[in-house]
C-alpha cells in the first residue's frame, strides 16, 4: 500500500508543478512586440511570407520570434537567433536579395541594445552583397516609436 501512496503523491506533485509552469508561461509578458509591412515575398527561415502586414512577438531576444499575419491566418516561429549589439538607426528588419530570393536576416532593436540575427551571412553572401548592394530595411513599428 505504501508504494501506491508514494506514486499518487508523486503524480499529484508533478501535475501541480506542471500547472504552475503553464500558468506562469501563459501570463508571461513579451520582451518585444512590433508590426511591419512586407512590400514583397520573403523567406524567413524555412517559411515563405507573402507581401502584407505582420506582427512580431518575442518573449526573449535570445529565443524564437512569433510572426503572425495581420489577419491571424498564418503564424511562423523563427529559429533561435544569434544576438549582437544593435546597429545605429531605428527598429527594422534587414532583408537581403540574392539570386532573386529575398531573405530576412536580422531585426535591429536599438531600444534593447540588441541586433537579433535570424540568418547570418556566409562569406560568399557578404562578398556578393558588397558587389551588388542588395540589402533593404523594413521599418518595424513598436509602442515606443
């Protein structure tokens, strides 16, 4: 009878801890929330986003971002980014155009002092961009702007 009682307490304790963790996660406040408009189709990680309005939400600059279309019909989670010091300028997405494929590379967050890098450039990509200069910026509107 004692092993059964111990198993019940262990299970109850596990359920209690799981409930608490879920409740805390559900009430977590995002570190960053912004909105942007893509004027053209872009690749963001494995996803392809059509031109249109989107929102971005991050609960940690070191964690994946959640990108949602304005109509709520599509949500994409990014890969875990690399973090660097922010660039000068405003809050913006940096997009490259290489081989007729536009790709989201980074999100500059000067208010947080961070540059969130979703797709670092390879050496050959850096060289190609240096020659062609095919980088664009898409402004991201935040509550602070």
